[in-house]
């Protein structure tokens, strides 16, 4: 994206100021160092220009950041196109088999929840949610109410389907009658 911009333009705004607020400020303070590359999403830009002590014109751009994406080099050459995002814009989705495997590991209690999360590369809060979901679902696993609920839903669905077919039949008959009467009126 930045390859299309001239280097003189990029150098002009090299000393830009990025303002971060709340949690984003905490993350930026922890991970962003001087000279590190970040992608900034912003809605507010404040350009400013001045003359420095040597008489050369200078410019900066003040940004209020909504989102920061850390970037890292793909290889040792430092070019803009050789950087890619650390984070992904898409959320991770895990299969039910994977979740069950992680929860089984947690329920064994050989390791702590944090150790299991680190071993599988998942956040500990997410592993805790999966564990709680599995434990709450255990009671329904051994009860028969689930089967009776399923049968009741199935009969209700069949009844609704029959009612809808009957309504379609009535509307089709009315439509054909109206077409027949409308044809006689036109003639």
C-alpha cells in the first residue's frame, strides 16, 4: 500500500505523532518502541508544518489511533512491502474436536489451565469458557428431557408445515379465481 507513495512524502511525515487512549495506550506503551512499524487506523488527522532551526521546512501528522496493528519483517531487508501483520483481522475458529481435546487436557488436572492454554496456543480465558461450557453440558447429557424436547419440537414443526401448505393451497385457489374473474371483466 505504501509502495505507491513517493519516498519524499514518507520522509516528510516520518516524525508523526500517534495519540492512543485507554487500553490501546497500555498496549502501545508495552509493545511499541521508537522505530517500530505499526499500521494505524484513525479518523482524526491534524497536519502541522514549521521551519526548523536550520531553516528547513518540516511537517508532521498527529493521529488519534482507533486501532494499531504491529508489523514485523518477513526477511532482513527493510522495505515497506516486506512487512506483514502480526495480528489477523479474522477471528480464529476452532473445531469442536479441538475444543474437546483441550478441555479433556484441562479436566485431567495434570497441568494448570494456563499451562494447557500455552501448550495449545489459546488464551486462558477462552479455555476457561470451553471448560465451563463442557461442565454445564454434562447434566443434559444424562437426562431424557433433551429427547422429549426434540420430539415436541419435531411435531410442532410438522404441524406448522401442514398449516403452511394449507395456506398455500387457499391462496392458490383465490388467485386462480381472481384471474378468472379479471379475465371476464377485461373482455
